[in-house]
């Protein structure tokens, strides 16, 4: 079993006589981060983590950083660059920088951000779209110095900058419209900080994805309350010369959340998920499935990660939201109650146990998890087992031989711990929650 969730702040890196490395890294691995927006006007933003085994841990930022009061107000997006994750907090007008694997706090970027939305990276810098104060002429892209974690300059933009994507050294910015309704993509040269081109697409471009030299732009269209309603459009752009290759209309639909996995293309409309192919592309007549029967009004966020479809349901926008996980064939595999307004999903770093026989790692599990009194290990190995338990700081809190009576944890403070099991000179690490 992969070592998916190791909260050990001191780690071992040893070259063994057998010629391979065994290492215990820090942080959250082999799973998916869920960004929970939180209720607007309150500091209730949070991040959850679901391991590949389906184990959920909510509020990981608060757990790892107890000295921090909270994450902030309206978590909009997470961008990953190098060893860091940059959490864009819209109504807090800040970006929280954390270690991408441990989620330990690093820095806060605040000055120079007004209604920040999304972040991308190019030319060794970060680029953050900002709505400004909502006027028609105060949107901009903030340029982040990643060495000092400060805003060093800005690029004035047309109204309502939203999604931003880097491709081949250029930045593509979708003008969704902010409080209005946009219909363009701006191309920025990050070296010169100049807008080189503006590409007209459909109304309200809400998703942009690069695939095999093309940029796919999904436009939702203007809603009925905009005065003049328009419907969705998929625009394909040649990234070699930024010319429009094709446009396909979505009759009577306002699609959003475009995702591409291989040759599969998915999007959402209200509570339904639609699936078709990239090539050839046509608008599907019926959805792959719908969450409407489960009382879902509209899908708040969607991502496809490792062949699984992750869907966020904001519920009543007051209580905690729900994440639904589906197969690519449209079968529900699990659901999880997370934080408020789950709007984004991000793949965590994959780990490597570094053992000579990876199948042997499947031999050890700890249960029950969470544990309130005693936990046990389940194993197919026959040798004696030694147990070490570490707290969040890496402090060894238990070191004993395993017996059929299990490991008593009533003396431990509630929280997250790493359990290291050693059997026949092989080490297996898992995390456990003590209630």
C-alpha cells in the first residue's frame, strides 16, 4: 500500500546495502485536495484531503497550522509551483503560500491584490487575475515575485479577467466578465508584460484547457436575466498562431466545467454531467448521469483525476458541502461531506515506498481509523511487529512491540499521527486519526 499520508516532520533518507532507498517524506500524498470556498464574508475557507483509499480528512490547513487563525474568506483557486501551493483567497484579498505536500504555512501575499481569482506561473513568476473593485477598467493581472512573495507589478486588462493558463511561454487569460459578460481571450507575453493579441470567442468563457497544441475554450453564454440570452459555445484555437480553428454551439445549454481526459470531453449543465469525445466532437443528446435525484441543484465544481470524476455540491450554501466521486462510465463510487462550497480538486503528489517488493506493502493496515481507544494492525506477515507512533511535530510518542491487545491510544491527544510498522526489517507507514 502506498504511503499516502505521512505527517512526519523529520525524515530518513538512507542508502541500504541492498542498493535501494527507503524514505519517509512529509505531508499528504496519493490522493486529492478539495478546495472549500467557504461562506462569503466569513473566514470559513478550508482544504480537505481524500486519500486514494477513500479516507477523508477535513480542514488540513487548520490541523497542520494550529497557530494560524484560519485560512481566509472565499478560497477561489490553488496553483502549484515547485515545492509550494498558492491558495488564492478572493474576499480576503490574499494568497496563502504553503508547502505543497505538508501544507505547512510559508507566507501571506496581500498587498497589491484586489478580488484575486486564479493563478498561473511563467517566466519564473506568478500571475494572478484580479477583478479589481468591479469597475469596467480596473481589472488586472498581478505579477508575483516568487522569491519574496510580493506583488512586484501589474498588467492592466479588460474587464472581468478569470481563468489563466500558461502554454509555450505565453499566458492565456479568459475574460469571463466579472460582474458583466465578457467574450475574449487575451494573450500575454510574460517577458514583456504586453498583451500581444485578443481573441474573440463566445459569451462568458468559463473554462480553458490545452491539449495537443490547441486551446479549448468553453463559453457558457449569457443567462436569461442578462437581458439578451445566449447559449454555450466550444471554441478551438490553434496555439501555433492563435487563430480560431472551429466553433460549436450548444443549443439551449449553458455549459461549464470543461474537462478533457484522453479523448473524452466532459462538462456540466446544472446538476448533470455530459460526456462526449474530443475528436470527433459533437454535443451529446443526453447526460452521462445527473445528481438531480440526490437533491443537487447545480454542480459547483468538477475535475477528472486518474480516471475518476470529482464533483462538488454546495448544498444550501450555508452547511458543509458534499463531494461525489464517479467512474468515467458514470457509476458513483463514493461521497464525502467536506467543507463549505467545494469548488476545486487537485491531485496530490504521488509517493514511492522504495521497497524491493511493492506487493508486500499491501500486507499491513491499521484499524479502526479513526481510533478512540485502541488500534490494531492487520497483516499477512508472520514475524514480530514493532510499532512507532509519531505526532505532527515528528516527536516519537509510542515505541513498543505489537501484541494482540493492540496499541492503546487513550493517553494521546486527539489529532493526526503517523504509525510506522516494522516487520522482518521492512517498514510500513500509515496515518491514523485519534479521536
